[in-house]
C-alpha cells in the first residue's frame, strides 16, 4: 500500500513538471512555427497521459519492462515524423534514457551512486532532453529579430510619453 501511495505521489510531483514542459512547447510553437514542435507536443502529451493512467501503474506492477517498450514506441513513432536529425537524436536519447532508468529502478547497473543519481534526478534529466529538442528546432536569430521588432517601438512610445510629462 505504501508503494502505491509513493508511486501516486511521484506521479503528482511529475505532473507539475509535465505541465511546465507542455507550456514550454506551446510557447515554442508560437515562436518558431515549426511543424516538428506540434508532433513533439503531441508526443509529450501522450507520454504524460500514459504515465498518469491506471495502465501505467498496472504495467509497472506486473511487467516493468513493458513501460520502457511503451515509452520507446511513443518516442520512435515521433521520430518517424521529424525532418531534423537533431530532434531524431534527442528522441532516441530519450528512449535510451528510459531504458537506463529502468535498469536503475531494477538495481541492475551495479553502481549504487549512478543508480540513485538517475532515479532521483529523472525528472530534471527528462526536462533537459525536452529543452534540447526545443532548442534544436528554434531559430534564435528570428526570435531575436521578432523581439526587437516588437520591443523597440514599444520602448520608443514609452520614452516619448516620459519626455512629454512635466517634471
């Protein structure tokens, strides 16, 4: 019973991070308008929906290796739709990382420090992989130019209003 409560607590703690990731994807979609990010966002939503479903708990309880297979299926299905190799590589790293964390969960790596580090910092490492995916798709020059185009007229208007106010 305690294991189930701990698993539910971990899922709820991970939910905050997952919502943060989805928010980052949605902002990135508006910034770069790349078709790859729509599929990334969909894959993130599908993988998080699986991790919150009762099927995840049942799979983890009866056949933990199937969790890795399901996550790998989600990520490799996403790979099929990508056009950039950087994103394909990041998704492959995500699937391989799921396998490594599964091995750490089963205590099969053999090095206790590495197992505890992977299992304790799992969410942070997954966030890093997602940010690598987003960074590989966004053209930062266009972002800087668009921010400059929006901010400079706004700052000019504020400066002109400030200069016309009496002291």
